[in-house]
C-alpha cells in the first residue's frame, strides 16, 4: 500500500513501534481532523497532530493573537501579536511539516455553520474556552455521530475525554454536565488564571486520544474521564455511564440545532455577564429566581427575603472540609444504609447534599446522600433535613455558592455547613489513593 503523501524518514521512530507500524501511519495520513480553537489547548494539539502525520487538519478560530496568549499558546511568537490565530498557526505548522494539508476557518462556530464545518472531518477536537461553543460542538457531533475529543482546564486542573458518539450508550458532554453552569460558578482563564504548562499537558493528551482513536491502538478514553492536577501530579481515570435523561437537552435534528441560541442558553453575552464563563440563559435564570408555574415564584420570593435578612456575615459562614476530614466525619455515622446510595431519611446527624444537576457523573461512592440540584435550590431548600450539612458538587465551586445560599436561607441556626473542597472528583481521587488503586 502506497502512502498518501511522501513520508521519508520523518515518521520512522513511530513506524518502529510494535502495534503501530505502516498501517497505523496510513490511517493517520488519510485522516481529517478539525481542531476548534487555536488557543492554549489547540496549539499543543495542533503541533503533535501535524508532527504525527495527520493528512488534513482544519483549524477554526476567529480571534487574534494577544500578548497575554504567549505564555501558554506556544505556536505563536511576539511577531504574531495582532494577527489572526488561524493564519499564524498554519504558517508555523507548515514550517514544521509541509506534507500536511491545512484548512483555515477564520470564523466563529455557530449553529448556522457548525454542520457544514464538521461534516467532512473524521474527528473533532474541542479546544474552545466558552460553554456556548462546547455545548454546540457536543450536540452537533452527537447528531452527526462524529467522535469528539474534549479537553478542559481551570487554574491547576485539567480533564480529557473522548465522546465516541457511535452507539446510544456512549457518553457525551451532557452526561457530565447536562446543563450549563451559572456565570458566577465557573471563571475563565482571564479571571481565574491558568498555569501555562497545564494546557500544554492537556492539549497533548487530546492529540494522543485522537491519534489512538484514528490509528486503532491502545484504549481511548471512551466513556471515561481523565483528570490531572498540576500541583500534585495526581492523575485519575473515572468510569462514566450514559444518562438517557441528558439527551433531552440535545436538539432533535439539524433544523432544531440551527434554531437554538447557544449564547442565550449558556448565559453568555447577556448584560453583566462575561463571555466564556458558561452561565445560563434568560429562561434558566428565571427558573432559578423561582418564576415557575408550580408556585416557584412564591418560594423564590421567600428565599430572596431570607437571604437579604440574613446579612453577608451569615451567608459566608461555612467550613471547607478536605476528604480525610470527611472520612473521619463519616466514620462517626452509623446509618445502616448501603454506601453510595441516595436516601430520603431525615433522621441523620449530618446530611450529605449533592447540588450537581440530574445525571452528572461520576456517582458518589462511600456514603449515602440526597440530591437537590443547584438550579432548584431556591425552591426546594426546605426539603433538606435540618441539622449539619456537607455540600458537594463536581469540583467544589458550585457547592460553595450553595453553602452561602443555604446559610442565608436557613437564617440563625446552630447547625454547621461544610463544603467539600475539590468536590466529588477530589473525594474519589482520595478514595482511590487510600485503596491503592
């Protein structure tokens, strides 16, 4: 079999690998990969995809290079500042591998152009930095049955997964996050900062997943989530399962997707909100305020009155708790209920409260808990048993907001509210370490 393009000795080191060889290299040479976002994640992904010999690489990004990009977007130089990212990325990549065909898309991804852009590519890498594009890409790839590699970073932590979208039981982004988080729950790099090396590490993992998947080698992260902490060098892989209920948020077909306003859905571009934070849209915001036909308006009104009367000191009165401390606390509880299950019991000295949205993975392990999603907290907070609370979410951000909210709603009580630092991911990571797995 002749190669699609002349190879020479460029790829000789990977051709020598057992289990890779000429056949895998040919698969790469014939493949077409679209990289969405030529930023901190996209730059390292592009470098290694091009170096590996991927035949065709599309790059979509509408932005210009800025000085603040240079510490992490390693494709660019000082001379590139003020120039289009797509244009400069291709220029630098062609200098490294002239055998690769690069297709520039200097435009913003939108519901109107998404299907056309994605259609001719074999796999998509999501290196974007805003929730509206993330949900758009996820939904489009799901409808197209197209593989999607997801990478995400925040300060010192990163995540990678591969959404295969081949069969109904394949996990997609909405199984992890059925609904976009509020704008005040997730901060982007411009607000929270990011260690420059982290997107490099995660971007390389994304490229690795794409290469494995195309070449048919190894075990791609299908139905699994890889997490990495740059401060501790701790990495974990969590098994995921599909949630049929999360599919309800995905448009039924292309026509429905093209009518969906993902910017509004994710609360981006609304007055007082910064793009890229991944908030909720107007309808979701109204739901949080209690503007519902089932009496939520009254409940939301009572909630606001209680928060306002509680004052700022009470609202911030909660304790951060680390996994080892939570384990000690759990050892004092003897509930007789199987661990890792939801419960409706109200006689517990301490209640563990999951404020993630319905269907978010992974499932908690090691304790019983109740679930009241953050989006329903102002209308259902009175259902939460009295007494001390340990609140958790995915990574410890939403739970802090929930702790402040519940402190204000409960008013003056003798109970203590704890926030699980690092969320359920941190707890499961700790459990895996303690169990030696």
